């Protein structure tokens, strides 16, 4: 996908999630507040993708190209008795590609000096749709992508996630910092 096509795909997704037909990044971004806060959310825990962030989650090779960068991991949590696998950015405390949801803080490896190193539309939806409300108080910022919705979305893709988990179990991928500029292109399947 070209940057424009991918941006439009994400805008459709964000408009669908928020129920706001006019949603765009100005609806949530507040650089002044986030700069003062210095990224409390990203320093606490890496944010989670929606399965619809990907161009085609059914394409195993494409999903491998994303996980092979070393910047993203497969993680899981329990909803009642059900184990739900999902993909999120990697944290400084994560080791393998399959990473437990360990105790916080687990600062995101994509947090740079000027905030997230991914552009707004390539970031995981949970982070992109976190609306700043208060500096230094991550809990006060508003999740426009709810955990209920996130769980419902990932539940539909557990078969694909189990296949990826089986492949990556016990594998490690070290992020190549020299290739960080390629991440957005890999996510939007612009360079495989
Ligand atoms: S915790 Fe809230 S205010 Fe702070 S960087 Fe994150 S979104 Fe911005
Ligand atoms: S991917 Fe970006 S927005 Fe999400 S936690 Fe990491 S630095 Fe923050």
C-alpha cells in the first residue's frame, strides 16, 4: 500500500472505532500535553495493534516480515478463562518474539527523544487512539479504542495468532536500529 492508501485504511478504521465520521489525527493529538508529560503511557507499557492495522493478517509471510523486525512481539492476556494472543510493540523487558505481559513498567522500545518513532497512522491503534487528557497521569488519558473492542477484534484472529505463536515460540529477533526507518513501509506492505 502507498502511504496515502494506508492512511485512508487507518482513517476508516479510526472512524469506525470512534463512531466519528470526521475523525482525523487532530481529533486526538495534543503535542503540548504529551511533550510536558514526556510519554508516561509509552514508558509504562508498549501499545497494542488492532488486527485491522495490518494489510492482511491472513498472510503469514507478511506477518513474519513485521515480527522479524524485532520491534514487535506476540503477547497474550486472559479474558475470563480464555487466553487471547495479540501483537504489540516490544518493551525493554521483553526477550523473545513471544513475550509475556510482564509487570509494568515495560518501556516501549519505539519511544524516541521526540515521542513515538512511528508516524501517527502506522502506530498501533491502542496508542494512536489514546487521547491526552492530563500530563503525568496516564490513567487520566482517554482510551478511544476500548479493551472490550480490542478483545472482540483479536478473538476473531486467534487461529492466525496460534500459527504465528507456534512459529516464534523460543525464537528471538533483535531490532536492527539501522533499519528503523523501514518499519512503516514494512507495516503497510510497501517493502517486503
Ligand atoms: S500519558 Fe497521555 S498525556 Fe502522557 S504522553 Fe501518553 S497520551 Fe500524552
Ligand atoms: S508504539 Fe509508539 S505510541 Fe505505542 S507505546 Fe511505543 S512509542 Fe508509544
